[in-house]
């Protein structure tokens, strides 16, 4: 056995340790280092039977790595990454590879990639999706960086990634911050999926009166069809889990405040910066935010009145309508996410391959789903597809289900059940298919109060009108 390690892991928290064990299981000798001596000790003690090296000092860590060195950092995003790079950089040599595997904002990766390339160090910012289980048994991996950086990381990443058949769920995304950008959008889409599923649950539970066991059966059935996915699967399992202390479904005992780590918010902010509409993803972020106003919502519930949350419809027909609405809304949500990535690819010169992105999201990651094969097929039919709704198959899927989506949004409004993600998905579909929107009036208002000018449909150029009394009627 060689004394040198093939790769080093900086940061021995849960994700760092799980990735190191994944690499070791796939034939790599891994060196581990952490600023916390207790984590280094636990790494050594808990895995003494593995081909791992626990390093007490940064210098020992550097010395044990084969050249060119490959180092993956799994430390909290932000200043800790900059601190880790500052500690490592003086000891690195030309051609060594640094990998940031955390949930880093893509702009930080852009900056670091440029700085390190100038110093001769190749750099990868990579999204890693799948949580603790995925890190150990196979995540979806989204690396962005120089081709030579990808060449160094590729054998290891392909070995540890989730597999669909024999196909590893990893691909070189593009340059600089592209990997972290795609991971950010993945998380935004994940927010949208979760909010849509939560709204479907609310409609079925509060509006239709389905119990947890009945909801389990509904989601179990949905998971055998076009909605088959990891999130539908775990939702099915959640409804079957009974609290040992009370004998009640545990989901009914969980406080209705959804937390977030910020990646969904980053997606919404980036979409605004790029002028890309992502209303369903934004609604999901806002849904989590308003859920945090628990005390205010409880107080408001005693003051503000609304209709009784009841759906007047035959039960099976209503369940089927919610299922179809969920699938149609899911397509609209993914259309927004992929259109956002397209805008970013143009703006930041990422040259993204959307077929490949859909491919590597099929396994390991949180949004893995049968539906991603349909998206792959869409981009195979047309690699330059501007929007998923313009694909014949996906566009027809939404059109065929729009009656159900409209019915569900009407039920929600009539029952006083908030459904911002469903509503925004429908509004996005209706806006996107509208040849003319009321923005002409908005532009007239802007010209009236601010002389911002407007364009006409019958003449070239920009125009300004003398609004008010001098309105051209005299």
C-alpha cells in the first residue's frame, strides 16, 4: 500500500467524512484534515480499518498527498472557504487542484477561480446534491472549472457519483462558477417541487379531508406514474410514520415553520438580476418566509375571516385533478429553472449543456425523478430549446392538464387555501402563451409620469406623448 494519498479532504464534518468514505470505498486513499482536532481524532478512531490518513497538521496533510495534489474542501460557504484557501495556497504548487464542494454562491467561485488560476492553481466549484446518504453512497455532482481541473477530478467524481444503470451522475458543467450556479438552480427547483407538493397536501388534507393513511395511499399511487420521484417517495413515507409517544401521524405534530439555508433565495435574486421570470420558484421561497411568521398568522387567524376550506367535488375526481395540476405545475417550474440557466449561460458564457444537466439530475440528487428523462428527450429533439413549454411533448402535457390546474387554483381560492406555487405556475403558463400582455398600459404610465418613452406596434423608434389635457384629441 502506498504511503501517499490520492486526494485530501479539508473539513471532516458529516458531508466531508461521508465523501471521504465514498472515495475510500471506491479504491482511493484519502487524507483528512480539520481545524478541530476532535474531528481529526474521530476520523482516525472511527475508521481505523479504512484506507484513510488522519492528519494532525496542515503541513502533514500537504506532505502526504501525491502530486499533482487534489484537495476537496467541505467547509461552510463564505469566509471559511476563503480562510481555507488562504491557509492552503502557500503550500500548493503549479497544477495542484482545489475543489470547493460546499453550497457556495457562484459569484464567490467566479472570484476564487480567477485568483487561483493567476497563481497557477486549478480550481473547481462543484455542487454536490444528495445529503448525507448521497455523499456516502452516490451524489449528483456538478463541477465547474478549467478542463485540466476536470481531468484531475473526473476519475474520482465518476467513481463516487450516483449511477443510473452504469451512467455516473456527474458531468463537467462549464467554466468558473458554472457548477455552483447549476447547483443553485437545482436547489431553487427543489424549493418549487417541495412547495407544490405541500400545496397538493394542503388541498387534499384541509380541502378534501384526506387522512394521513389516505394520503399515503395517494402518494404511493402517484409514485408509480409520471410523478415518480424521490420527493414524492419520501412524502409517501412521511404520511405512514406514526409518532411513538402519541400514536398520531408525526407529520400532524410538526410545527408549520419551514426553514431555509438561502440557496432558493439566491436563485430568485439571480433571476431578477438576469431578467428571467421564475414566479413558481419565487413563490416557494416566499412560502417558506411567510411560514416563519407563525405567531402573527395565529393572531391573524382569530381576526381575519375567510371561507371554510372545503372542496366541493367527488373525491377521486378531485385527487386526480390535483395530481394532474401538480404535474403541469412541475413542468412550468422546471421550465422556469432551465430558462434561468439559459439566461445565465448567455450572460456568463457558461455554454451549458441542458441535456447533460438533466442527465446528471436523474440519480443521487434531491430532485431526481422519472420526469428528467422527458426533459432530456426534449433537449435531444432541440438542443437550442428556449423554453421547455415550447417542446411539443411537454407543451402538450401542460395543455392537456390545464383544465385540472385551473380547477385546482379555483378550488384553492374558493376554499381560502393558499396555493401560491400552483397559482404562479398557471399565471406563468398563461403569460407565456399570451401574444399580448397589458404591459402597454404600464409603459404608457411610465411615459406619463417619467417621460420614459415607449415603442409603437405600427412605427419604428421611441416615442414620448404629451399626456393629460394635451392628449391629441384637440
